């Protein structure tokens, strides 16, 4: 594991991810997440749907795929307008910090306001990482952000939340491996209508703490 991969997966990277809850804020409001066990179930559900798609897109972008096409693929795999907007907001943030951290001509091939997984793949490539590394970072970020948000919203014990995330390590590794694009299947298209619905309800709230 290289320092570039650790940096990409670090929540302290100022790319704006800390302002997004990955749907967990609305899941808490709906009573779906309320303790470590329900948080673990939510994280696993998100990892094996949105996380798989993000891993596939990031790996493809890192591996030299056409970035405009991949950005369109991300759009097609994100039915919720609120989630599309959140992804592009985070993508813009990552491009800003990525250009300074890993200068590369690769950034110039990105469309304006790219989806986050696509920008993540470019950041990985610019940092000298492999598509497998990009997929691993995307898979990990799909659970680490919501886990941190749940900790804050529910005032949960940080050690407990860290343990919940750590116990997902085998599933994160599996998603990073299985989410890689394959010739016969292309980029994964796993979806979860519940996450889309939570995002749309959350977007309409006036009392939210997180942007998504």
C-alpha cells in the first residue's frame, strides 16, 4: 500500500467529503440506523451497491478509460438527481486538491464537475496507483464517510464505530476486486432504490446537517 493510496482514502483530504453523510443522516431520521448493529447493516448495504459501482468507475478511470464516457456511465447509474449533484460536488472538490497534490495532464481530460468516482480514478492514476488501488479507495470511502457521519449524529463511541468499519475489511477487499470492470460485464450497475429515496427526501429537508 502506497502513501498516495493512504492519502486518497484519508478523511482529512480536503476534498469536501466531510460535508456528506452518504445517506446515513436520512437513514437515522427514518429510524433505519440507530445503533452499531444497524449501522453495520447500512454500511454493508451501501458498500455492496453504490460502493461496487464507485469501485468499477474509479478503476476504469484509473485504467485509461474515456473519461467523458465514464462520466456518462456514472450518470446512468445514479438515478437520484440529489445523488448525482452530491457526486459532482465531491468530484469538483477532489479535482481541486488532486491537481495540487498530483500535477498531471490527466486532469485536463476530465469533464467539468466530474462524478466523484471518475475524479478518484484520475487522482489514483496521477498518483501512480493501479486500477485495483483506485477500486479499493472507492470501496473504502463508500463506508468510511457514512460511518463518521453516523458517529457524529448519534454521538456514538468512536472506538465502536471504528470497529464496525474495520470488521467490513473482507467485504471492502471483495468489492475492490469484484468491482473491477470486466470485458464481459463492463462496469457494475448494482443499485439500491432505498438509497435513492433517502437522498431525495434528505435533499428536501430544511434542517439537515449534511449536504447529502
